């Protein structure tokens, strides 16, 4: 306990010694305060306040949709400096950072361990650099949005033919849209606000999300059929406004790097628990969850194989080698 107290006191003293001015941090996202992502923001803000006290002013906008913004607008809110730090699924940035389309490829990772190793390793470093080359961001790390699954209002899905002409919402990624075209569906690129409306009014047949998102946005109240497909693994990059970031003293940059790393570990642990609890919530609503068998999964991966072949032509072999393929 004495060591922890001394360390905390040292950090406060060291931080304040280097703070020549007061810094404002506006931390924002697009989910309720209860989500693991909002809790991650809470952790970052709490550590800043504990270490720097009155030298920082920390404010939160947990869900920008509550104040009239679309989910995708967090990209410009951070880039233009209204928010100091935010997060967004990497798929939303693919129009400006084409290399991010690589991690939108279906069935790229088999489990959390391999996916995290890639995004925390050479691949993540490469994608962060490509993002920073094109957007006024400093990438601080990656929250886990995790593996995504399909829900729909029509019938169970066991084979690609079960998705024929199914109107499904996808993230704003041409790669993801192509995936569902290959599976026979009718993909619709929509912002989250539009997707929720489409599920609610019935104009969408299906959507795909981690189970936690499906429950957070109330989709399970409209879709009876849920397929544990693990078709995409998506990270949510944590980005700071680059202009603000490079105005911070060096010690504050180092403090933020460590704090964000800790927040990521906590968020990922919470996300694992949310995945379990959300499945229970889906079943409690009277919905069905079916997991693809190995043979069924083979049919899905075969259907999208041309997309992987095309990706090698588009991106080259470099990123494939980064994940051992």
C-alpha cells in the first residue's frame, strides 16, 4: 500500500510539474454509459483526474446520438477538435484509409487470441500509421468490438442460400457489402441511426453485430433468429485529435499511452462478459440462437473465398504475412 501511495503521489507531482497550462479533455462515443466502451472512457478520464487534479478538465459525451449526431459523425468531431478523444469501428474509416478494408475481410481470424495479437502487433501498428497519414488523429490503441453475428426477422440461417435477397444492414465498408453480396444477400450501407430505424420499422430484414450491440440497441426485440457466425472481427480504434495530442507535454503523452493500454485490457474483459450476458438476454426475449456447424461454416467460407483472392491483388501479401497467412 505504501508503494502504491508513493507511486500515485509521484505521478501527481511529476505530472503537475510539467503542466504549464490547464488541459480540457472531451471524451466521446456512441453508446450508453453502461457499455464497456463508455466504461473505458470513464477509466481514462478518472486516471487523468486522479493524476493531475485541477490541471485537467474532463468532460464526457457517452453517446453523441443523444445530442443529435449520427454515430459516424464522431469521426469529424474528433478530427476537428470538438472532442479530444473518441472511438469508432475501423470500418467507418475505410473510405479514407483503404488499407483498413483488409481487417473487414470475412473469416480473417479464428478467435480473440489471434485477432488481438494481430491488432496489438505489427498489423495494428501498420494500420495506425496509415490512418494517421490521412486523418488528423493520433491512434492510441484499439478497443474490441469483437466477432459479429447475424440476426434477422425471417428464418434461421444455416447456409448462404438462407440469405438470398435478405435486406441486411452493413457498416460503411465496401468490403463488408461485397461479403454479403457473395452470400446472396442484399446489403445496405447505413449509419447506426438509420439501421436502428430500419430494424424498428421492418424495412430491414437483418443486421449483423456483436451480440452485445444487438442487445444494447434493442434489435433482439424485433429479430427472432440469431446466427452465431463469427464472420467479421472488428476493432474500434481509439483516436485523439492530433493537434491537441502534440500540444501535450511529453509526460502527459506517456501517461495517456499507459492509461489507454490499461483501459483496453479492462474493456476487452468487460466485452467478454457482455457477450455472455447478451446471449442470455437474447434467449430470455424468446429468440433462437444457432451456431454454425463446421460443415456449415465451410460453406460460408467457400462462398467468400473469391474476396480473399481479390484482396491479395488489391493489398498485396504484406498484411496477410503479418497475420501468418
